[in-house]
């Protein structure tokens, strides 16, 4: 028996709107990205010049600022991977022990992640202000007046200050991920370990950690992808300054595109950067599969 | 072992437990305070005058300037930004929820040529980072006349909304398809026997059942649209069209040191999401962890 007509047409009709948007705004731009990366084009001129792989060669061999910006995003990422995620895990373990006030802690820790990077950046921009910021005011009140400085405008501290703000915004997200992971570990496993006389460290090392490993890998991948592509927070705090000290890849791509009007070059930068991120996340996924 | 010894070890155990709890609180409490203080400081700054914001370092200002909010809302354009954000969010959420539901239902119930591949390709966009995609998106929107260049106001609004609908679809489909998979097929079959068409089954049976999942998608999509900045930065140049995040940067760009008014604008911009968060945090957190950990 043939299916009624409705059942034959329906799947295509149901998917069509989503597919249309997906084709126009995901697939076609992807093609446009690859194509434009081979051009020397200011974004306006009707006749772009085909330059082959020259944009790529320039990114790889000559663009010192781009690779510096890559390293700076890497620095923030490294801090987020270690400090931020260690703190997130520690707090998740604390709250998972049915600590009194645990739900209040959870509510508060997840407050920064729901705020926008712009708001978070502007709040801390004001706190870290060199002349009127509360941070310097508190330092002075504590007798540490000689440490005061314009934290986000001083080349020595700007990048670390940005990293600190980024971690402040991000740790609560890692915290809820770890907490969700911890809550899937059955209590019986801990009971059994306790009966066998295992101490707290041993239980953490041999029960918690192995079972939490998949969550750790997911959190690490998302931390790397999210932090390497940091952008709005930079715009709201330093805009890449002072003197390029907080430039990151995305701000460089923006500068190539809207600053110097080199659309083809901006695309090549984006593709090189994207490929690196892809390799990093594939390596981690393989690692996850091996441990699973 | 005597009874006294037993009581002593019990006491010691209890003391150790207490010390342990104290240690955990000693870790959590300062961090919780560090989360709240910057927000309190922003709220405090929003109630100071343009002079006292630089001189009065008390958390609760002597005479709170509630008029800052009126001034930010009108002269600072935050009223305009607010309603723009509201409109963009409503438009994107409505479209993401309905289009994702339609597509996910089709992926769940019908197999057609290439459906499996298409499903995987759409979901892969959630995992594969394409950091340069916004350059191509800008070129495309420019070709389509959807970048704000001073003419029509609806085209740039469309240019801001459409890519975000597309960006929200994979997550929506990803959450909804397994949800539809779990609903038994017999439900639809009996409805069809009763004379319900495919669309009728979808509308009257599947959508109501999927309401919890639709709610999570609506919540998380709202959050991401409300907080979106990069695309707004690319698309808009006229303040009258900007959403809040872009508006905050526009305000800061023209009134560099008006921290009291800027803070009032920030409070206006976060108030709705903080309220929704406090009411719905369980759903929001569940959606975020499920979205990331299932994948």
C-alpha cells in the first residue's frame, strides 16, 4: 500500500524552512569563505583579483601580530583551562557534598555566565579604572598603594586582567558542568570504597576522577574553543590595547576586514585559525574515545 | 572498648565533619562574594551622581539618584535599545522553536533520502568551529542589502535576525529529535485513524507533549540572543536599530566617563535576564549541561 500523499510530502515540507536557512546562512557562507580567501578584495570593488594561496602564505609566514594575538589568546586559554577549571571542579565537589546553602552557591556561581561579555567587561573596566576604580581604592586602603595601576591599560597587566575577568565570567559554567557530572556517580561506589578503607584522596583519585573524565574532556574542549575565540570581552575592556597587548585572533580578523579592508586576507586568517582549533578538538575527542 | 571511648571517637568524628564543612564554606563564601560584589558595585554606581561616582566609595550612596534610570532610558536611548532587544529576541525565539520543532519531527518520524546525513551535517555545525564565518556572513548580508547603511530600517533588522535563527536551529533540533523519538508511534497512528492529518498530529499531539523541551530551547535561545554582540556590531550603524549590547558600547563610545548613566543602562540590560534566571535557573542549567554533555 502506498503511503498517503500527506506522508510523502510532509517530511520535505517540514524540513524546508530550516534547510533553506541552513543553506543560505551556513553552507553558502562556508563556500564564500573558502572562495574569498583566494582573492585580494576590498569588499566593494566589482572585480577582485585572484591571488591563489598568497593570503595563506602571508598569514603563515609574515603576520607576526596575528601569531602574537594567537599566543595571547593561548595564554588566556591556558589560565582558563587550569585555574578556572580547577576552581570549578573544587567548588562542584564542595557543593555536591550536600553543603548547607549549596543551592544558593549554585545560583550565585552561575550568575556571571548568564551575563553578556559586554556587561561583564564594562563592569570590570570601571572596577579596574586607574584613577577612580574601586580595586585601586581597596588596595590603597589595605596599605598596598604602591601596587595601584591602570590594570587594563598597563601593558604588564592588561592581558592577565582580561584573563581574570574571563575566568570570573566562566568558572560558574564549568562548575555546573562538573556538578552535573558528579551527580551521575552513584553513591554506592563511594560507600564500597569507604568500606574498603579508602581515604578521601584515594576515593577522589580512583572513583571520582575516572568517572568524571568524559565531562573533563568536554569542558576542556569547550573552554579552549570559547576562550580562543574571545572577542566581545576584549571590545568592552581594552579593544586590543595597550599597543596590541590584548589583541586576539578574532580582533585581528576584524581589523583585516573593516580596518584595512582586506576581506580575502581576513578569510584566510579565519580559515587558518579555524583549522588549528579543529585539530585541537579532534585530538581531544580521540583521547575521549580512547578512555571511554 | 568502653562506652566513653566510643563517645569520644563519635565526638571526634563529628568535630572532623564540622571542620570539613567549615573548610568548604571558607572556600565557597569568598568566591560567592566575589561574584556578587561587581554586580552590587554596578548597581551602586548607577545610583550616584556624575560627581559622586568618582568620589563616594560607599556601596550604598548617600542620596540615591533614581533619576539616572529615567535619564538613561530616554536621553541615553536605553529605552530604544531595550525594545529592540525585546523584538529581536521574540522574533528569533519564535522562529527557532517552531522551525526546529518541524525539522526535528521530520527527522524523528520520516526517513527519506539523505535524512541521516543531513541531520549529522546540521548537528556538526555545533561542534566545528568556523571563526572566520562572520567575514563571509558580512559579505553575504552586504550582497543581500541587509547591512545597515542608512536606508530602510527593516532590512538590517532582518539581517540581524535571520542568521541568529539559523544559528539557533541545530541546538533546537538536537534537543527535540531524541524527545520526539521517545514518544510512542501508536499515539499518532490512533490519531490518524481518527482522521487527523500529518500537520494535525504534529500540532495537536506532538507539540503539547514536547512543551518542556520547547521551553528549554526558548530559554537558552533568548539568553544567547539577548547577549549577542558580534553580529550587532557588524550589522548596525544607527542607534535607533541597535540592541542593548551594541547600545551599551555606543553609549560608552560617546559618553566615555558617564559611569553613573552607563551603570544604569547596564542594570536595565541585565534586569530581565536576572529575573528570568532566578525563576527558571533549574531549566536553564539543565538545558546547558544536557546540550554539552550529551554531545
